[in-house]
C-alpha cells in the first residue's frame, strides 16, 4: 500500500507541476496576444487557440491535486456528524462514486480524442486532438489521486481534515 501511495503522491505532484507550466504558458501567450493586438495593432491569429488549449490542460491536470488536497466540493458536515464508522463508509462510498464518474469521463474523453484527430486547431496546423487529450490525461491522474485518497483514509481509519500522509 505504501508503494501505491508513493506512486500517487508523485503522479499528483507531476500533474500539479504540469498544470502550473500550462498556466504559465497560457499567461505568456495572453500577454503576447494583448501586445500584438493593442500595441502592434497586428493581432495574432493563433494565440487565442494556444491560450484556450493550455488552459484546458491546466484545469484537467489540476483536478488531481485539488482532489488530493480535499479542495473539491463535498458535504463534510454530514460525514462528520455521523458515527465514525458510518462517516468513513460515506466518505469511501462518495470516493468510489467519484472513481466511477472519472472512469466514465476518461473513457468518453479518450473516445472523443480519437474522433477529432483529423480536425485542426484554429489557425494552427496541429490536430485538435492535442487539446482534447487533456480530458483523458487529466482524468487518469485524478483516478490515481482518488485511489490514493481512499487508501489513505483506510490506512488512517479516520476522515481527512487535511491531506492524510501515509504512516511510515
């Protein structure tokens, strides 16, 4: 179990780092777009597409870190007001349902990515599948993070008040 949790921590850190990188790329191209449009009066035809695509990647990669840190929307008051065992069971059930949701999202995103391979991004000779691939890639990282959340709670035997690190 420790190896799985270590793998989850590393993959979530990688996803979070990549989300930050994509966000920085989006911000850089947004600045470029503003400069070309309003300062040089010669707007770029492709920068908006790059910004949109990198923002999509940043969001889907950032979900795994948000899930791991407990930043996703949840109704914790119900879990904490229930008896400990029932609260844990509800938490695990909610995570299994999230696992199911993200598994379906992964599969649908993968299928959608395959369908759009022949299409190109606006203004760029690059397949739009690169933007759509953020969905299955990000959800794969999220699936790993959810498994980590379930395992950490099972290992600790209590609901997380903050991210639970595995016992060494």
